[in-house]
C-alpha cells in the first residue's frame, strides 16, 4: 500500500503543483498582498475568526475550497487517462478497494495541503478563542471532501477505459482543413478547455480591476498598456502548454521544411487567435490607432514569453523567475510611455531567441506531462 | 548521398556519438546496434530533430545547418515509436505532410491502398493501435520527393504482410527515383528481399562500416 501511495503522490500531487505553480503563487501573493504588511496577521486572524463564528463566511469559504477541489478532480482525472499512467489500470486496481482509497486519500490531502494548512491554523485560532462548533465542522468538511475525492479517483481507476472521448468542438470541425499553425488551437479545444477559460476569466478580472483602480486616468495609454501586460502574464500557463504540446505532440515537425521566419509568423497567428476576446475588447474601447498599438504590444510580449522557452527549455521554475523579472522591466518601459519602442524591441528579442535556439533541441523534455 | 563532417552528439558531458568523416553513397543501408547504442539518436540527428555539433551534407551541397529548409524537404523520417496529436485523423496528418513536403497530387493513394489503410485512415490517430500508427508514420516518410528516407526500427509492430509491402515500397523508390534509405534495426531480416548496399554498426559511440 505504501508503495502505491508514493507512486501516486509523485505522479498526481507533484504534477498538480508543477502545473498550477503559477496560479497558486498568484493566489498566495494576493492573500499576502491584500493588506499592508503591518496588518497582515491581524487581517488573517480576523478572517479566521469570521470563519469560526459566522456560518455565512464559513459556507463561502467551503464553496471556494470546493472549487479548488473540483479543479484538482479535473486535473487528476485528466492525468489518470494519460497514456503514461495506463499502467495503473493493470497494477493499482489489483489491491483491495480500501487500500486504494487510503492511497488516493493521501494524494488528495497532499493536493489540498495549502487549504488544510490554512484550515488547521483557523481551527487552532478558533479553539483558543472558545469557538468549537464551526472549527469541528471545518475539520469534518475537509475530511469528507478528501474522502469523496479519493472515492471518485478510485472509481475512475477501477472502471474501464472507453478510449473514444472527443470534444464536441472537434467533431464540428472534422471537415475543416487543419494547417500546421492551427494545431495548438485545436489541442486547446480538445484537451485544455478549462485552463483556457480560466485564463480568459483572469483576463477579464485583470482588465476590470485595473480600470477600476485607475478610474480617474482611464484614457491614459499607460493604464491600458499595464492591463495588457498583466493579461499577457496571465497567459503564461497557456504559453507553457503550447511549448509542451510542441515538444511532446509535434516532435516530428522539426523534420518538416518550414523556415524559421515562417514558423515565427505562425506562432504570432496562434496567439492572435487565442487573444481574439481581448482584441475585441481593445477595438471596442479605444480608437483604432491605440487599439492596434496595444494589440501589437500584447502580441510582441506574448512572443517574447514564448521564445524564452526555446532558450532554456521547459523549466517552470526558471520560467516564472524570468517572467517576473521581465514583467518589472516591461512595466517601467510602459510607465515611460515607450509602447512603440516596446513592440520592435520585444519582437526582435523574441526572434533572436527563436532563431538561435529552435534547432538546438537536445532531445530531453524536462516537463513531460 | 550523405556526408558527416566532424559530427558529435553529446548529452550533457556524455559523448553519445562521434563520426569524424564518413561518406555514404546512395543506397539502402541497414544500421545495426544493440539497444541504447545510439541508432535512434543518429537517425534523429540526420532528420534534423536533434541538435549536434559539426555538419551533415546531402549530396555534397545541401547542409543541414546552412540550408535547413532545403535539407528538410529532401530528408524524410519515420520514428521508431511515432507520436502524433491524437485529435488529428490519419488523412489530416497526410494532408499536413503533403503540404509541407510539396508532394505530387494523390501520391498517398497508392500507399494507402497497398498497405490496406482505407478502413482507418479517416479515424482519429488517438484510436489507432501501435501497428496502425507505425503504418501511418511509414507512409508519411514516403511523401514528397525525398533523396533520403530514414526509417527507425521499421520492422517492429507491423505484421509480416505489411513488411513485404514496405519492402516493395523501398525497392520501388530506390530503383525508380534513386532514393537512398537508412534503416535501423537491432534484428535484421536477411532474406534478400531488399537490394542492400551495405551494413553499418553503431558501436563504441561511433558509426562503422561492417560490410
């Protein structure tokens, strides 16, 4: 049993954190950065006491934890049916159900560990302030949520693989031609709908948030520029996914006679399609010239973020550090209203990285998920 | 046909393959070697998929490094264990390769027919068995007008009847269009069904002629 737990933890819990490192970091920073540092502890203590004493707050918190759990179900279910995990279907389910459920219970506990850690502190705070009922509810809720997840996973792994799932969008597009540059878009429609929708929701939140905060200067091109920069930064999960798909699913394409300028334009096309919702917003809100300028700022930045990955490979930790650094640099360039300089600068840097590294594939994919 | 110039492929500090100067005349060659000797690494490097130091020239004038596009138009490759995006159908993969490799119209039809692929060619590759996948990848390697076709482990996973068909494809392209072939295998069918020009061995991190 122990060995199964270790294997499952390595595949699913580690995988979950690797894939969601960006969004979890974002949530963590949002929770820490929401108030000035000197009020941080007081703020969270108040929040925890509210959870321990108010049923409304507790239920709201339960709902947000539930959303987190649903996200993890989605990830784990997707991974269970990935080809590299097929061996589980003829190994793990030879153990009795109870043992399997215990293993999966630990996996889900590991995935929920940020939530559990926060909840345990909240329970401690509650007990020390003579609140007992709601803290016990919190504990029971988390145990039940983890157990339910374990049951869902165990059911999936003991069922039979159907092998005939296909997204409705792909069925509809079965008659269309699929040129090379469109493949990633189809891949998103087929397998990555949730990350795409989450990214778009994040985009919307960022745009609304930035314009809410800067309501007094909302016609300033710098505000819009910063909103676009933040929107593109929210796309890093999709950019990383794109490179991963290119390495794992389209490895044969390095043998195809496409020139590097052609491929570079091809990727601009891919990101233009992914940014259509944002483009609609840009063109409906700003005058034509400004909208074009902002769209190109977005596309050039997304290309820079994309081409970085050719340079150092699929390394999420390194990638996040670079994105953070570049975000700060680009932020200041925008603050100085140098948007028109940013476009050729980003594009030439991106092209340089792409041109010099595209064929330097060493045959080792570091993040093979 | 193919010229290696100070070819070195290393993984980190580990030198995987080193071929100083070697010239292969047009022909059909078997590349032998035990598991892990570097056959796939060699073929993937020649195909332009893996990076390496030095250069490889096709017909003494087209360098993989200096004319990457022209080179790739003339060198086709079928992987040992092919992976394609599973939402695409066999026909869509073929259309993609026909466009990329500028293949003559309807070139694929005879291949689909002779390999008996009509029944599954319009299905998503995600539903293919490993044998079906292998047949598709072999077919893709014959599209266009390549001067050199690289087939990594062409004998594995396909049935005997399909093997005979594959042999006839190879013979036909070699005799009619002078296309060269590099075929890798750790076990070789030496039944004389192919006009083999020579055998090469990947051993001690290099490539040697053995016959």
